[in-house]
C-alpha cells in the first residue's frame, strides 16, 4: 500500500547528538535520514512495488518527492532538504488527505510514517493545543476541523528520534498515542533503545519495517497443483469488533482455491483490500525469496535471473485461464474467510493476477448467499446457465413480492447526486409537458434529503430552480415560470419538513385545473 514519510525539518531536529567516540558530530536530522534510508533499503529487498512519497514539515509542509518506487530519489531529497522554523504536527497531518486523495482516491489504504524528535511544538500550533481544541470542538458540537481521523484508510506510525530518558519525549508520548487512538486505524509509537546513535536509530526503523512491512509468502493450491506466491502489499491481520463478537483473523500460509465463478455472477463485490499475486521461484530458498527474487505474471523473473524464466508456474496457468474464460477463483484464506482471484488489467497490454479479500464470514456477498452452500454446476440436473453461457443465474430473486416498487435513492458517490439533480433540471426545462415527471423527481429527492439529513440541498435546489426561471426563453409557456417559482417556494416552506406530504403542482388556468 502507498506510504507517506513525514520528515520533521524544524530547528529542533538540528540539535547535536553526543557520541561516545566523538569522531564526528551528528544532528538528530542526520539520524532520522539514516533511519529512513535503512527503511527504504528494507523496501528495496522485500517490497519493490511499494510507492513512497516524501513530505517535509515544520510550520509549513512541502512534498519533496511524489509517490515513486525510485527510493534513491527520496534519499537524495532528504539530504538536500532545508531546515525551517518550528514543529507543527497538525499541519503535517492535514497535508496527508489531499495528497492521498489526489493520487489514490479515498478508498485506497495508505500508511503514514511521521518522523520527529519528540518535540510537540510551542504556542498556538503545539500538539497539546491542537488536541485541546479538538476535544473542545467535540464537546461544543461545533464543526471539527482536526485532520484526524483521516477521511481515507490510513495507518499512523510515529518514529521518535530522541533518547527515551528525555523529559520532552516523556511528555510527548501520551500525545502521540492519543493521535493514533483518535485516528482509529492502528499504528504505533517507536523510540530508540538505549543511547541515541546511528545504530539505535537504524535499528528502530528496521524494527518498524519488519513489523509493518513484512512480506507475505504462501502457497496457492488448487487440487494437486500448487505454487509459491507473494502478495503485494502483504494482507493485514483482520482485528475488528462486529455487532456481537470480536473477529481476529490472519491469512493462512496456504491459500486454497475452492471453486470458480463467472465474472458476471461475482459482479463487483465489496472487499476490504486488494493484493497483487506474484509467483516465487521454486528454486529460490526462503532467503532468496526474502531477497526479492519474484517473478511477474509472464513467468519470467527479473533480468538478473534469466535462467529461471522458463520455469513453469501454476499462477501463470491460473491467470491465463481466468482471463480467457472471464472467470474468478473463489479462495479460502482462513476458516470462514474468503476472497477471489481474478485477472486485472491496469493497461491494455498488461494484466495481473489480483486477490480481493472479503470481510470474514460466509454471507459477505448478498446475492450469492452463504458461500459454503455453493456447489459445482455438475451437481444440478439442469445447468442454471441454460444453453447461453453468457446468462448468469445471479442474483437469485426471492420468491416473496416486495412491498415497494421504487428503488431507494443511493448517494455513495457525487455522480449519483448530480444525476438526480440533472433529472429535475431536464424536466424543468420541458415544463409544462413534463410537469408530472418534474414533481415526481422533486419529491423523490426531497424525501431522500430528509432521510439523509442533507437539509442544505433543499435550499440549493431552490436556487437552481429560481435560476432556471430567470433563464427561460421569451417564447416559453407562462405556466413554466409559475411552476418553477412555486416549487422553489415550496422547498423553503415549513411544510417541506413533513416527509409524509408531497409538493403538489400549482393549480393554474393554463393547465386546465
């Protein structure tokens, strides 16, 4: 998953570090850069496909390096970074959401590594003041402008380049832990062990990397066929509280293919994470696997291992079959934990074998029902697909007749809301011919607004209708202006809050009523 490194470049990071040999003078920023370089070296060996971005912060933030896999660029940028005034952690955290949303969207999981020296800032921009204002805004029911929790899945890891005995660090640790708790996505605060030195700083980053960036190596099995695989990024441990139980699951070392489904049947199921599935050379030892000797979907390794390029791999066979047949493989990750393997293309020329991980449980895909009840097509006397293989038997429709005839309004993405408003405006421009459709769509949107509590939208739609009224051409029917004005007024009336009442058309002589 993408990683953002936040490097503190305030003046406190320039404090000298006393060493035992006194041969060379180091600053805390030098130790931080040395530790980050060790972390990038770990990614080079164990997670070559990891995207990393470098952001420096003080009173202001600056993205020195956008998301890249060229870690040498990040190392050079850290060395050339300038020092600035004071530490402001809230400013640093606030910069993460725009960067992640612009590059990956709001659903991609990221990891933020905040590297600082245990200083929490001074004055109004200090971390203590920020957290105090955060709790005050919550108690006063005011708009919370604190950047945490992030509006996208992001794990927060804080690296403190400071000796454990330092009083400033002891004061800052509870504040750092509170940040991780407010974010609610996991993470940890790391401190050097023993005296502050290049070795202790490096070991701190290596420990963090081994804990949160550990590569996953397992075995993919289907009947008698199997292949060693690596998942990038590594699947996280699922540890969440459900309605009636606390679920803790870890992906097994053996991923078992238990069946195949048509892409049309599986459709677009909800998943919690996606991972690239790559075959690992069978001739490589565990040490070689950890050294990053991973082959691509073409069955060939990196250019430094041309000899193993002709080695057969089950994952290549599986990927090609799924791609040609337009199917997905249902896999068992652990007890009562499922996922699907499928061919995914990021361009027209290249495709990859991807794993989508579902929420633990057997009823995670509503239209398929309990996944444990799925059976081969050969078990049925008649194929549910009939003679047409392109026909899908899913979703299975319930035998009971539903008590409602109209689909509910769903505004998950901005495009859905925009489409509903455009329907109203299209009908408004064709009044009075489309009067019935105009008020039908208007009442449909009004009820959705009241259900969601999105009350500001009513006034916005009223303004749009008033604007349409002023833009009517000179040859427009006079009833159009009357109906638009009437609808805009009704959206601002007190009766609009009664969800049981509909906005009725205005009775005019033009309509014959």
